[in-house]
């Protein structure tokens, strides 16, 4: 007899759960891609995307995943022979650097490992040593999806200014936009990278590159290629050219509905608070499970944890056993370990808590994880669900 006959829940750090409203908005025949309702609707998307990122600057939309947005950001600002400084917090900034090298861009990495946020002092030192201004851009992630670390973006911007360095500040918000607080203009990011499948609650397939005037000036010294050129997408009145061809029609309908929820109904500020509350609830549960035991949060400093994803560590292969039990026996899919190798792979898992979430979904996931530990006889302390519920009960 199996218990797994209800609606499955995916609690991985993206793609996130898609609201039924978004799916319903996409369920329609193909529209006219040259004029009419689709064109008028898409004009309303750009201002709301800017609200989510808290910017007055430009945003270009690409038919791509987050890696495509990485490439667009690099191609529009850098060329072969340029040098970038990468803040290596977890897995994904390193991967972004590998992409840069594939374009002939030189990379310098400050490695912080899988459990630490970027140290602003280390960035300051590296920039102060760059007396010839060889570094053209600093690449950082706000949230590393693998480690669940969150970088202090305003603090990193502050030391770039302190060093009086002219490098572009490029921030990957793929896992954090619409979840963690982010203010592109106020915090001084020149380029922001994002995608639709996490906090923006839309099926994977479209990505966004936000860029300010300084980044636009950098575009003048490079040849990004027609498809990636953000100027062609943002400086045209021809709808067809905004996507360098056929637009991602049904994704755009879904995104419009998701932005209605996020920007016009909940508001981005309330969304940040909701994610912070759910994250605190999950952290409290894990801390209770792990009292005097092997279960622990991968990021020990609460201020450096993402509110969109939590990575936890267990003894031996317990994480893999929990993950497999939850999916096979209960219909709850948790995130595999990324960036961890060997034995560490089996002792880490990730809980995604981004986008379309409410207390039954969060508490249900936590209860299922605890049930798995009971079934597998994995030692843990009691009281976790009560602690999580207490935080949600006093969320105001």
C-alpha cells in the first residue's frame, strides 16, 4: 500500500510551483505575433518587471534559461581579452565564470567555498591591487542555489566605490528575484540577471537582463551578435524585434498573470516579507531537528541565508535517503545536492521555498521530511513542527 496518490509537490529551488492561474492563462491558441492583443499586453510587462527589480532602467527579455541571461550579460558588456573578477560563493558564480572563459574573457576568482558569503574586504583588496584597472566587471550572485548562501549586495557595491574602481557590478538574481529583497538602483548594480522559473512563478523558458546607463555605455565597445544584442530588443518599436523573431507567446501570457499576482495583488514588499517568514519557519524546524545531532543548516549565519532556498547537511547518506523516501513514498520532491562531491553529495539536500507558497505547503513539506526521518529511523529531535508553526502564527 502506498500513500502517494495525492497531488505531488515540488519543493526544489526552481522550477518552482506554478499557480493554476498562470497555467490557465497559458492555455489558449497561438496569437497574432505582429499586432493586436499580445503586443498590447506585453507592453504592460516591462514596467512590472522593473518594479520587481526596483529599477527605472532597461530590461531585455530573452527566450532562454538563466544561462542564456548570463551569456547576454557577458556579450553586451565584455569582449575577448577583458578580465572579470568572480566572487566564488558556492557553485553558480564559478559556472558563470566558466562561461566567461569560453568567450575568451580572463577570470580572477576569489573562492569562498560552499558555506561562506563573499567578504567585502577581500573584494576591496583585490580591486585595490588592480592598479591598471584590468578588471572590467565584478560578477556575483545574490543567492547561490546550491549552497543557499546570500551575498550582501549593498556591502559589495560599497567597497567597489571605496576602491574608486570603474568595474561594472553584475549581479545574478536568478534564484532570488521576487523572493529576497533586491533594489537594483539603490544598491548600485549595473547589470541584473534573472529568469522566470523561480520567484516569478512561470514555466522555465524566458530570462531577463536589466542594465543601467553605465552598462549601456559598455555595450558600445563590444559586438554582442544580433540575437544577444540588448539594444535591438529595447530600442525598437517593432514588436517582432523585441525577441529577435517569434516571441515566447504563451510564456508571456503566463508571466503577465504571475506579475498580476506578485506586483498588483501581493506587492513586491509583502512578497519579500512572506518569503522571509517562510524561511525563518523552515530554519527553525531544521534547528530543532538537529539539536545535539547531525542535522544542520549549511549556512550557519542567519543573515547570510537565502530566503528562497535552504541547503541542509546530514550524517552519511541520510540526505539522499530522506529525499528518495519523500519523493517515492509521499510525492514530495526535494532538491538534490549541487556543488557537493563524493560523500558530501549524499549528505546534503535542498528545500526550495520560493514563489507560490502558503502555510499548508510549507508545513506539509516539513511534516513529510520528519515522517521520512521517522520511517528511516534517522535520529532527530522533536518539536520542529511546533516551532515552525509558532513562527507562522506570529508572522505579523
